[in-house]
C-alpha cells in the first residue's frame, strides 16, 4: 500500500518519522510531499527531513523560485497533487492540517478520489470571547473539509468535531498524540500535583517569552501585537532577564521589530523549543501554544497570558505548572511571587489534561490502523437544521423516548449565559465527570456560553468559593460526592441558594452509595438531605428521581445520561453463536454482582451448556469474604475502550449483574452494538428497555431468575427499532439538548452576538485561585510600595485588607492615598492602624508623621500618636521630635517612673 504524507512544517516531518518507523506485518510504501514556490517552507522541511528521514526524500511539488501568483498556485497545487496521486498509485493521503492555505487545497483536491486521513499535530481546543463566525480562526474549522477519518488527541477535540456539525468529518478516532501520549516523561509530568522549584528565593528570574504569530494569523493587528508584546516585556523586566523566542513562521519584518525591544535577547526563530531548551528558564510566558507540553516535561512553569484584545483563549487546565491570566497585573503578580518566594500559583481549577490529551501506548500503531481502514466517505448530506422550540400548545405529542424525555424538561425558565461546574473530581479515571465534560464541550462548540470548572478541594473557606462564583448565573454541582467529600460543600450550596444563584445537582449515585455514605459521613449526609428541596436535581432515571422525591427533592428532572458513538464500533453478529458468549463490563465488586454472575456461570457449566462467561473490569477490594469468584468466568481485567468495543462485538449477551445501578452506560454501549441484554429489574436500564425484543430482566435477584432470563433472551431476535430508539435517547445531541433546557442555557440557534454582553466569557479570576499565604502578599505589597509602583501596591493591598489588617499595609496604603489627595480615606486607614498599634512605638511614630498633613482630623490623630509614642518610649529622640511638632510646645524629657500620662 502506498501512503502519501503531506507536510508543511518541521513538526510534520517529526510526526512522519514516527509513523514511518512503525513496524507493520504488511509492506507499506511512504512518500513525503510539500508544496512551496517561495522557498522558506521547502528549506525548513528539507533540513528537518535530512535529520529525521534519512532514507526518504521530501518531494516539493513546485520549484523554488517558480514564478507563480497566488491564484495560479492554488490551481496548480490541486492539479499537481491529483496528478501525483494518479501517477504514483497513491492509496491513502495523510495530512496534519486541512485548514491551512496549502492543506485546504490538498484536501479539496483529493477528497472523494481516495481516502484522506487528518492527523492532529497540535493543541486545537480553544475558547473564544466573541463567538461570531468572522471571529473564529482556522482551529475552529479543523476537520471541516470532509476527510475520511480524523485522528485526534483526546475527547475535547473529538467532541468539538462531532458537535460542530454532523456532516463535515468522517470517522473521528481518539488515538492520542504522536510523541506525547506515549511519552513516560510527559505522563509523569502530567500527573505531578505540585511545583518543585530549583531556584533560590530573591534571585532574578530567567524568563522566556514564547511569541506567537498573532498578526500573521490575523488574530491581532500588527500594531496590537507589538503593543501587547512591548507592554508584557516592560512589565516583566523588573523581575529578571528576558529572552524572546519568535514563532518559526514569523515574518522578517516582525523579527526585525523584535530586535528593537529594549533589554531583551531575541532567540532564533528557526530553533525548535524542546524540554531541554526550556529547562534553564525559571518562567515561560506565551499566549496559547502546544509548547505547554514541553514546559511540563522541562519542569518550567508556564503562564498563558490572554490580553484583552485577543479573542482566542487557551482553556484553563487544572495543573500546578500552568497558570492562565488575563491582565498584566495578574502576570506580574505571578512573576513577583516566583521571584520572592520561589512558589508558583498554578491553576487550582479547570479541565483535566486528560480531556485534551489521552495517554497510552501504541499511538503510531493506532493511527496506522485508522489510515489502513479508511474509506472514501459517502457524499455528506446537508447538516441538520436545529429545530425551533415550539410551545407545548402547538407542539404535537412527543412519540419517541428521546422526544418524551426532552418534553419533560424544556421551556421552563429563561436562559443565562454563564455556567459554573462545581465538583471534587474532573478526571477521566472514574468517569463521573465524563458526561458533564462532554456536555460542556458541546456548549462551547455551538454556543457563546461562559463555562468554568471549580474543584471544591482547592478552596478552604466558603467566602473564597462565593467570590470565585460571583456573577455566575447557574451553578451545576456534578455528583453528590461533592457534598460528602468537602467540609464546606453544604454551606457553600446553602449560601449560593440564599444569594439567589440557581443551583442544579446532576446526580449519579445509587441507593447503595447513599446508604454507604450515610454510614460513614452522617453529618454531611444529613446536611445534604436538608438542601435537596432547595436545588434543582437532574437525574439519570425515573427510579432515581422517585428515590429523591421520597428524600425531599422537589420536581427532579430526568435528563438521563450520554455515551459517545465510537466510530470504530462494530455490530455484534445477528444470530447466536453455537458457544454463546455472555459478557459483563464493570469493576469487580459486590455491588456489580460478582457473586450472582459467578453462580450463574457455575450453573451453566454444571448443566453442560456451551456458554462462555467473560468479565471485563478492574478488580477491587470491595468483595465480601463469602463472595464467589468463579473459575468458570474469564476475568479479563481492565481493557482500553477500543478493546472493550471489540470484545462486545464478539459476544452474544450483555449480562448486567449489578444489584443497584441507576442508569448503567455499559448497557447503552451494548445496545449500540446490538447485543442482547439481561439486567435486574430494579436497575435504570429496565425502564427504557422493558418490552423491547432482545432485552429480558429478572424480578428476583437470584441465580435461578437470572439464568432463566438468559435462556429466554438467547431465543429471541433483537428489535432494531427498539434498540435504535434507546440509542438515540442517550446520544450526545439529545442529552445536550435536555441538559441545556434544564439549565436554561442558549442553544446554537439562540446564540447571542458580540454585542450581547458576552465579552466576559474569559475572566482571569476564574482561571486560578491558588491558596496564597498572607505573609507573601504583605511582602509583595512592601516591595511594590518601596519601588514606587503605587497602583499595583494599592491593588495588592486591597486584596490583603479583605482578610486582615497588617500594620505595614495600612500605613503604606495611607501614605499612597495621602500623596494622591485621598485625605479622608488616608485618615480612615490611619485610624484603623491606631486601633491596632497597641504598644508599638514605631507604629505610632509613623501614624503621627503621616497624619500631620491630613487636615484638622489628621492633626488631632497626630497629637494622639505623639503622646502614645512618648508614653511607650520617652527616651526616643524621634518620639520627642514628633511630640514637639504635634503639640507646638517644648517638651522636656522626664526620666521619673511616676510621670503623668497624657
């Protein structure tokens, strides 16, 4: 098979090297192509190709220096790439960007002629302050050319491509990132929970600014780009030395301008920045860049700075080594803290790194599997038009499960533009965050909604949480575990409700979990139950909603759940095999029915039935001493998602043996692949599958009843219509619509324009709220005050005074305000200082000195300060001088112990 790979930069050559180096049993021929008549791209690609592809020649479809205009170049590129593909019998084409100038032309020329596979080569998931079509950049439209398949890094990109349109892209497969997902060094860095600096506090920082081609890519004008860089460099200069690393694609005019920046060292634009090159630096700063993966490897903290004029926003990733800021003041705060205390305040909140980058081995193999399996897609049908919301009076009666579920929750309240998600676990390890992350990703892909994630474990006080959530219109609490895991969670929710913020709780828990948590966290559980009538509960099944009604919840909404339709999903065989395979997917624990599953397997073996029982899932310690773990079951342990899908396709029946499960998604996945299903009657799946051919339940939780249900389901056909209806109910668009309606968020058809007050979609206070010690903030104030940076000192001082009243801050702020003519405010601060001065003579002396010029009230305070200073230390010369100045009389020193008090 002949595979052509189209490259446009050095990174494309590096990825090509990893793909071509993968050993495969079948013979594969690779050709590497580029297209450049100007010379720069061809030179970069050729130099990198000699280093990384010594046995492969990079072929340029043009001659460097070939006289050709832009329009002729476009026409010629399409003609030449088609000619090459036909002449060289190309079977597949791989490219890394279908929205670049060249990539768009190549994709347009070959789509429909042969399978075109798009492989993600950098971070693509960004948010936007303004969401109008003209304000999105090419990252938004990645994959929109209609390729046969797209290999993406993680769930975020996969979801974005699916939510943006159902017809633009072919199969979207999460393969991970070449050179990143399978790198142990990056995996360890991604899992790091803290920042371990190797520098000494007080030393000047070594700072590198990783510039981006903002003006060349149209994200800022050249003037704005230069102004932003100038301001950034000037603000960072007091904290150390600064190197500027231009983007490789920067134009010569921009490189020449960079050389004019004062007090900076400009590094070579053509040098790739890797971990080794970043390790010498104490701090890296950029706007948005895939380089964050290199800074993580290097152990160098990275600030992602989003100036007000820049529309594109790098998402907030919860990590100790990454920090999002939106102002110069916040940027200098980070630099000052790192310099003075050698600590870095990383993002305490945000999305997990796993949302953007899946980790695992064999990335190159997986990508080649997708390439080899790709087929020319059918001509895409027109994108479905979003249906307008009709009033209940005019709408016909809903017919399907999906329509009935949506009808139960739509059109209740108005639609806000901001959503805060509160939880205690946003990782992909447990899966509890996956539905909410999937849902919010769909919002960001289609609507101008401000979505922010907050980890309750990062807060220590209720006031901190309330400050972070100010101006949020809706708060979504993900899982009841939020209430059980945090000592302040119940108080936070009560305060939010009392302040008028709408709070919704998306419930995942079962009766079994509720009883367990009540037994070990009784007080928190009781407090949580008291809050149920005050919040909007979103449930995954009718039975769960009924349960919470008995516990005091008012009008719980049933939004169900969601599970993605994996593109590589293979349907199970229609007929039952001669040796029926019965499979279960879930962790090995008592609640999942290990004992029941084992005893049914034992009975089938005793009866000589040709049934094979398989369990896929992680073994846990939550197994009782009497639980039977039978050797009649094949225990496969945990498997990657793709492998689980393959195992399901090789099975006949999905046997959910759980005793308690509100809406198991594993059943939905089995329905997607058309396996017969058997469950206990009291799990949530029963209410959506009851009466559908191919599904059976057992009313008594006994091996006999379960065995009888298995025998029955093996003898009946699957209802395609019934299974498809259930599949549609749990599909992502349907789930998103129900959640949006329940939470009153805008759909894409109601998206507001840039004039609708949505500029606050990015707010730096929401990016990171790291716990900072008061002594550091006071030291920060003193340094700013003594260096004459009074505006910054006032800002920091106001932050400090929200919690406490340190004397140095009170006196320093009073001095600054007095110099600015704010006499009344200066007197107020000095009065507070006087109330806290006690027997500190030095404090009284400073109060007296500052108060003298603050009018009559100030002079009175100065007189009191003079007396207090003399009382505490009558021998001090400064106290005597102050007293003489304040009182206007000659005061003689008295050394007798029985001196009269003023």
